[in-house]
């Protein structure tokens, strides 16, 4: 979520951070094909090499990141450009719609490898979270639910080089950093963060089941941190929910037996397909009682399902920029969001791996800006409704299905945690609208 320029800056400033590459980065082709890895070296490096972008670089040799950046062709700016090319979808890639969805997804998926190794060393991870929360708060975001878990949680302690096998260390750190930020002046209004445990839907049955068991254990150990469960990555190439049904039924049986509340928040309908298995994920997500749907891009094609989504109070997490960059729509004007709103589908604006999509800030301002610029019927009131929906459907605490729906229906008129947060947001919204009138009313 945090722009990679900021992460690289943190890494450069952190003692002992190193980088290695699978081949010398002396040509443009080599830079495109190479695999890069970040890590921490607590001792003396075996080599005195100082450049990673010359022909005499020995593959997989660790070089201090600061040294590699300083000596890179073009200096630190050139190094940052190279890292950006390995970790983001660049603007020229995002507009090549004629190349299709699968091609851009290959680039998208390739970004996660180097990105994951950037955020493993404890001092970097702690600084990462503090910077992320600060940036979110600066963007007016006071609550975040992060899809993570199934492929992360690899932590190298300060002064070490190897990953701690204890899976709970990462989550203890995250809880610490949330509390630390909330204790700061900038974080005094920050409501917190929860994690939606997410597995790559392309995993086989055994791997999914193993990860589900880890999710159950983490929920028992961190009941307030873990919010729900999802399956992520490219829907078109991954297993559909119908194929995953045995695992999902088993998982629900386990949560019931352990008296755990882990609702589903499924990605579904992130596709151009009509009637294929990816499109059908929408129907199965609703059958599995998902509380929200990530993307839901193809929902507008199914009028009967739309009625069911509305009746069951399922909200769609709409990601305008992601859908554009990943080639579901050529530009935001072709996005189905206005149709969803017109049909009364509960919707909210979300983002989707904004750093990989090339955004230089953490937050939602860019997605909101695209929305209000593109759709005349949204307007200021529409933006307010979309923002408030993100609170109405936020999973602040574990709730039964009936309590969840009741709190959504009551909104600010309820008596629980959600109602309290909506009431506070409503006051901030009224103050904001008054400021707009006072500041600009006489000019228009």
C-alpha cells in the first residue's frame, strides 16, 4: 500500500540492508529479466563488489543497498527508476489495453516477489507500518482492513538474517505498531486496522487447507486483529469458488466448532467474462454469505443477483483505478459504478495494491477523484454516501450475521461501536460541508 519510493528510502537508511540480483543488470534486457532480492546481512559481506549494474557483477552477490543505489547508472534516481520498473505497473503498461487482461496480470503478479522481500526486516517493517498509517491518516482514512496473511508474515528480527519460524511474531509487531501510532498526535483519531486472511486462489486443495488451519490458529491467538477470510489473485486463472466449495464448507465447520467468527469477504466478478466460472463466482460468493464483495465488476449483468445482493445487504468494494489499469475497462467512464449506484447496490470506494499500480500516495484520494470527475450524478453528496458506506460495512468487531445486518440497517441510529463511529464521521462530514460553503459559497 505504501509507495515503493518511500519503502526504498527506508531500506537505504536501514543499516545492513542488502540487495542481490540473479544476473548482472548491465543491459535493459537483463534488468527486465532479472530477479532481485532484498535482505539483511548482519556481518561482513563476502564480496567487495560495489555495483550491481555492470557486466562483472557475480549473480546473487549481496551488495549494500545504499552502495548499489549510489553507484547505479544514473545514481540513486536511476536505481529508484529500476526498482520502480520491477515493482510497479508503469503508465505505458497500464494503457496497452489491446494486449489483454492476462498480459497485464503477468506483470502485476511479478511485482509481488521483490516487493515481499523488501518488507521482512523488523526495523523496516516497523517503519513501514508507521509511515503507512501516517499517510492513511493524512488522506483522511481512520480505519483500514488489510487483505494479507496467507503469503506474508515472514519476519527477520533486528540484528538477525534468518526468518523467525514463529508465525505470530509478525502479528505481534503489527498490533504493537497500531497501538504505537494511535498514541501519537497524528494517530489520535485513527480507529485501527484489521486483517482479512487471504489465500491465493490458484493454490491446490492441500495448500489451501494448510493455510486455512493457520488462519484458524491466528484467529485464536489474535481475535481482535483478524477480521475475515478471502481468496485473491487473478480470478480468471485461479480456482473458482465452486471448485473451492469443499474447503470453504470445511472452514466454516471449523469456525463453528471452535466458536470463531471469521466471515467471508470474497473477491468475485473481477472479470470481463459473462457466464464463465469467474463471473459465476458472484453467485457462489452470495451463496456462501459473503458480507462484502471485492470488485464485483460483472455484477451489473445479473438483475436477479443484484436484487439478492441488495436484500442480503452485501456491499461492493469498487476499485476504479485497479479495474482500469488491469484492463477491465478502457477508462473510468466505462466503469459500471454508476449503474450499480442507480440500481441501489451498496457500494464503497476502495483501492487495490495502489503502490504496484504506480500511485505515489497511500490512500483513496485518487480513486475518489476519478469517481467525482467521471460521473456527474455522484457529486459531493454521492461521495459522502460512498464514504459513509465504508463505515456502515466496516468489520470493526466480530458480530453474528444478525447483529451485522442490524447494525448496517440502523446505521447512526444504532447503539454499538459502528453507530458511534458513524455518528463521529457524520459530524466531521457536516463540518466539511460547512467549510466548503463558507470558503467557496460566495464564489459560485
